[in-house]
C-alpha cells in the first residue's frame, strides 16, 4: 500500500529502533531520564526557548499549554480550522473551563492582525477574559508568512494577550521557507513541536517556552496523566528524528510538488482542482467522482485522506518516487476507464 493519508503513518526504521533499544533511561517523573532531558534541551535550543517538556502527543501538549497560560473563565482565540480548536475534542473547555473564540482564517490559513485585534473582548463582566492567541504553522501544509504572523501576535500583545504556536509541523515550514525554526518560534511564548509527523518518530511532542511556564506545564501534564516513567525509550526516537529527519523534509516537499504537477495535468481536463503546500496535496474531484475515485485508488493500492470536497495526500518518510508514479498512474487509469464507460 502507498499510504498518503497522513505523515503520522510512518513506521520507525532500523536505525531509529536501534537508538530506542540503546537509550539510557530513568524515571522521568522524578526528572531522572537522561534521554528525555537531552531531547527537551535539544528541542528548546532548536526553538530558541529556555526549556522544553516531553509529551506523549501533540493534543496533550497543546492542552497543557492552554491550561498553563489560562485560568477558568478565560478565553483563547484561534483560527476556526486550527487543530487546537477543531480536532482536540474541545479539551480546553471540557477540562479547563477555557472557552474558545474561533476566528475566520484567510485562504492560506492565516489570521489577519485586524481580525485578532477585533476579537479581543473588553474587560466587562459579561465577557470571558480574552487571554491567549493560538496560531498554527504549517496550516494544512501551508507555511505561514512570518511578517503576517508577527503582525497578528503584535496585535494580540497590544491587548495584553499571550501567544501559543501549534507547531506540529513547524520544521516543514522552516525547511520550505529556509528560515531557522527559532525565528518562526520567536513571536510566541510557547511552541508545541510534534516528533511523530514529518519527523517520523512513533510518538512524542515537545512543548517549549520559558522556565516558569514549563514548570506550570509539568504540573498540568501530571494532571492530564502524561507523566511517563522510562520515557527515554520513546524520547530516543525523537532525538534520532531531530538529528536525522529535519533536512530530509526537502525530499517530502519535492515529491509533493511532483505529485501535484502530475495530478494537475489530469485534473485540468476532468473538472478537478489541485493545491499544494509543503508536504500536503489537496485534490478536489468533481462531486460525482469523489467516492468512486477513492474506491478505485484503494483498489490500486493507494490510500488518500477522506476529506470533502478535497482528498488530502501527504508525503512522508515512507513515500518514494515510485509511490508518486504509482499514484499518478492510478488517477489516470480512473479517468481513462470512466471515459470508456
Ligand atoms: C496541526 C496539528 N496539531 C496538533 C496535532 C495533534 O497531534 P497528536 O495526534 O499527536 O495528538 C495534529 C495531529 O495531526 C496536527 O495536525
């Protein structure tokens, strides 16, 4: 199978598994796991922050960040398509009494400074206290413009807000734009970086920020049940990912571009559209083709994400140039057989 549903589907290779098997470990709830500490320091340095904290997942890392920045009765503002608002089961409201204020994003997933400024509520007992701006990079594969991001965060800061970045795929943005990750992270008080997406580790996210913030996040991680013991075995995979799998994101972006080009030729004559950002391609077929095309692709050994109106396809460590050729051929075959019908 060529699995293009997500970059979370990668399986650790031999070298990553060897690093995991050989990891020095200790009890990380006691702060005694050397591999976890090394990973946290390395990630904090990469993102230009004072401290880091290892989490089992990106969802838990984002939630701990929100719980650490906000109190009950506070509100966070975020793009209405951002993961933290849409795909994390409303955790901040469910567990933290923190209400979301979703804002319309632009065509590239961005939040405009004036949209942010207009969303901040006055200090009035009728309103929740607007406390935090949450942004995301990349957004559905699209690397965010740094000047635009800085302007949005500056608008939030003028109204006394803090800022958190869901940087699940921040390294994709950094590689695509050739901007060091710490520059992309600089406007924010905290940044969450996933190791289990394009970077290819089986699990793990590092939340980075100031020392006091990370202290609060450690307490919240414990509340959320995320304190792990000999976690160095998983952290070793994350260390391996940071050392070996960042620069190679270029390859994923290159293959995504090749796939998008191949599909654009097919789409043009078949009422479909294609869009691309870093390692993600979105293919919107004519409505009548959606289900049969997906079914056909599966029959050809190609799995795609099941979004509507567009399928999502994501390139990653386990996708080769051969997989791209196979995928383009499978799309072409579908339209050829449809014409014959
Ligand atoms: C942008 C973004 N943020 C956060 C997450 C959450 O990560 P996890 O699945 O590790 O909880 C995801 C997962 O796909 C994501 O795409």
